[in-house]
C-alpha cells in the first residue's frame, strides 16, 4: 500500500490532494461520502469532481460503493498519500527507501530527510487485525473505523516518545501526521531474533533500567516483550512500539507493569537461563 501511495504521489497534483482531504474530512460523517454532495463538500464544480474522482480511482487511492447510493471513501493508500504530502510539505521527508519491518499493525520504512539524515517512518495499520481483537487489547478501541484507530495509535505513540526521549532508550520523535510517525532510525535486531548474547545479564539489567526510567517519567509500556526490545550494534537496548502505553496513575498500571516485567524475565529465563526474582525487579523499578 505504501509503495502504491508513493508511485501515485509522484503524479498527483494539488487538486488531487484537496479532493482526497475533502473525502477524508467527510468520512467522519459518512461511511461513503455521497458523490452527489461532493461538489458542495469539496468546493469543486461537478465537472472537476467527476474528473478528479476518475483520476484518484485510477491510482487506487479511494474505493467506490454503488449499493443504495454512489459514494467514495479513502483506501489506506489514499490515507498514506495525504500523510506523505503533509510531511513532504513540512520538509520532514524527501525520499523513501526500503521496508524495515512489515507487521500486523504497522509497516516501517526507512527514508531520508532533506538534510540527508536517515530516519524510520512508521505507518500504523490497525485495521489489519479484527476490530474486536484490537478493542480488547488496546486502550484506543477503533470505534470509528481503521482510519481513526490508526491515527489515534500514532498520536499516542508520538506522545510517549516525546515524554521518554532522551531519558529512555527509545527512537527520537521527529514528526507525526495522521497515522504516520517519523522517528530516529531503529538500528538493530529484535531480541527475539538474536541467537546469542555475550553478556545476557548486562542486557537484562539494561532493559530493567529503561523500564525504571520510563516508570519514573510516568509511563508504563503495557505490551513489552522480546519482540519490541531492539539490541543495537553497540549491545545496548532500545524499546519500541509504544502506542498502548498507559500513565502510572492508571488503575491498571501496576498490573500491566508486572506483566511487562514478567514477560521479559520469562524470556531471559527460557533463552539464557537467567533467574531473576520478579519481586526484586519490581522493587528496583518502582522504588
């Protein structure tokens, strides 16, 4: 979907983006924005509306329904295109690179900023999992569909990164628009994919230290596991994927902190034979 949006992006004109933005805006009210209302809702003439819809449909940036009435809504690629336009216009992004990771709920690509810095760009995709499952596991259940849920996830994660960076080893927050976050490059390997570690005890200590620092800053990850702990080339850790974080004042904060720590200790016990007492670890984290 991202590559589809990038290919289309090179050919899109200002009026195309204005039509996409109008449809996006009115999707808050309509599941499919009625075609006969689009001239009034977008400010374009009926002739321009017909021309723009045909162009955008060709690029697969929107989808059409004809049951009951003719209407249009954005596809995920259309949502991507609007976010990319904003980030390019703000001189945040200049060129895209290769995928760093494709997951159930997000795609991550590398990209270049105008000054040549290499960054990571995360596209949230909460609609890939069933909304029932997402609602059960996330504090931002998608009551208004995939677009709303993905945007809210991005906003929540960016807020967490702003709270934590640079005191906790997390990606540097750079920019956010809609469902897309631009952050410092994630350089390393998931802990789950690391075959062996020279000093696993030091790595575990590093993880617990970062959990402690985030807790002191009022943040609990709430979904921590070996899949969102990155081992950097230096051997230090980085903790990623923060959209489900909760404040330490939340009534479930202690329970979720214990679950995070239990997940980490369980993995180090199973993979590296380390036996760390959870009560002692929690006492270290919460003081």
